[in-house]
C-alpha cells in the first residue's frame, strides 16, 4: 500500500514537472491598433480629415455630464482636446496638474495623470487605440497608459520615454509599421516604437543652404532648421509635415520660408540616422496655421504667403505626391489666414474655417474654387455676430454628413458661445444649437477643439473641452 502511494506521488510529480501552468491573468502582447472609425487622434484620423462618421444626438440635445473640478479641467485647453475610440475618451489640458484625463461614456474618470505630464500637454491631442490605451506627450516625455489593463499586466502606465532634445510637440501620429511620430516646433522629429516606447530616431530638418534671416542680413552667422506648429498626416509609412524655418532664437526667416516635407519611416533600419529619410520637400510661403489634410495622393495645406516674401497673402495649396517629388496641382488665394484644420467633406471638397468673415467655406479639391459658403451668424440667429471658433468635426455618414463647430459672439458688454450642428445634405440647415457659455465683458469658456462621439446601447454622446470652462458631454434626453 505504502509502495503504491509512493508510486502515485512520483507519477503526479512527473506530470506536474512536465506540464506548463498558465497564470490566471497572463500578459497579452497587443499591438497599438487604431480604430477603423471614430475621432481617435488629432483631427480624427491619420489623414487629418476631421471625419468622425458616426451618428450624433439629433433631438432634445442637452448636457448629460460636465466636469470642472480637476486643475486640468479648470484651466482647460487651447488645443484639440478630446480623442475617443467610441467607448472611452481622453483629453489633454494645459494646467499644472492632471493634464491627461480619461473618461468613460457616463463621465466617470478612469484615470488621471497627476504630475506625470506638464502644461505643454495641451498643445497635443492624445491618440487612443481599440483597447483603450492612450499615447500622449508634453515637451519632456511621451507616455502610454492602459486604464482598462487590456494587456492584463496589472499596470496602467505602460511606458514613459524622455524627449531628450525638447521642442513643443503637436500630437502623436502612428505609421503603418507601428512607429509613433511626434513633430515639434523649435525641435526635431521623434520616432518611437509604440510597443515599448523605445526611441528609434531623432531628425532635424536642416536646409541645404542658409536661409536669409534678420541677423544674417546684418552679417551675423546664423543657423536654424524647419519645424512645425501642426500635426503631420500619414499614409502607410510616409509622413507629411508642413513646416516653417526658425533660427535658434525662434525667429522666422526674413521671407517666412516654409516647406512641405514628405518623410519615409523605416523603423527596422539598423542605422538610426536612416530610419527617417526625406523623400522630397516643396517650398512655400509660411507660416502654416492648419495641419495638412491628405485625400488620396494629394496633400492640402495652407500658407500665409503665396511664396516666400514679406507680404502677407494667405493661400491654400494642393500638392500631389508623385513618389520622388511633390507636384503643385493648384493654389488659391484666401482672404485671411487659416487658424483651424481643413475638413474633408465625404461628398467631396474641403471645408475651411474663416473666423474673420464669420463663415465656413467649401472648396473644390480638384480646382481650388469655392463651391459654397455658410454664414454662421445667420444660422445661429442670436444677439451678437457669431463666427466659427473651433475645429470642424464632420459626423453622420458619407451621404448625410453633419458638421459640428462652435460659434462665438462678442457684443457690447456680453459674449456667448454655442455648439452647433449643421446638416450639410439638407442645404446646410441648422440641426440644433446649444449655448455653452455667456459672460459679461469676456467669455473664456470656448470650445476650440474637436468633437468625438461615444456610443453605448446605440445612444451617441458628443464630448468636447473648452478654455477655462471644463469638459462637456451632449446627448439626447
């Protein structure tokens, strides 16, 4: 009997020794995967189209939740603000604390950054993947956080990577091979591995010959490079960046020299200096106020001048990527400088925010000619002269697009702001408007960014951030 027991124990030990016991919660290796639809990064997608083709609330629209308790929420943002993956949304702020906050559909805070990110976080929109993981940055570090613990590793902060050469960042983007690209103002372009945050490359866009600056005009030796205040767009592993030249003091070139760069990403190249390669560049008169928009093989962007010069004369440019060079298809003069991204209409054309003249203008992508104009003040029909005051987000669907934008009026002793929805298919009629703020003398609660949509049980909610006015969610009640 005793011998049988010993033999049984030996047999059991043999089975255990030759078997693999999986832990209850094994860590999963998940690629950072962007959603097919939604407004999951700056200007909604990798082409910077501002298209968020999802349903929005249409009837009895009101505020369903609102937050203005955290320091970040109180200070607000002057940037793009929210990004969302349909289930949760992340917002960046410009405060002293809690400059990245992640919310669910019901407004519950899933995570907040405490002192991990500084006030420069608000210059960039976060990027969020299908698993709810978020990549965000300030001028010191890039982070990836996993508030839902999608990879089951029992940690929220997945990685933190320093940006050793500084620069003011303008929203991370993702290439086909999983490389995170961060372009900066007065700094280089950074490339990071999205899986672990390792720094792959740093590249400065240095001109082939000196650019004329005020100091160089007077005989001083001066140097500088091209950088950007806009988010790049990308297709595959090629990145497009609208840049302007600045010297080491941060001054523009005397003629406001600017370039559109096409840069190829080769993250597997054994030589870090060859992982970011300039495919081509094309000069124009800058600076540029809008992130470039990519439609098929053509990049649409703006410049404050028709060519490098002292004279201000804003233009929209259309440059076709011919592989080894960029071909100018057309350029068209604008009445004023552009401050917000150009949004792609799924029916065709580009919508441009003309804040100074109080209108939204749709241009042909084939010719650059005006297709139609929307007088925002005529739609709002409230006291004061209302002008568009935020990025455009186009929701709805391909055949019935709905344009979301804020409209702000400043009148004697009073200012107010509305978020409005315009049904583009129904002759640009006002679908609804909702007053966000009204103030005596100065209204600081203005939505400037984009409008992601969260969905639950088929019920959509629009989320957005404001300057000094907290974060909002609108839905049907």
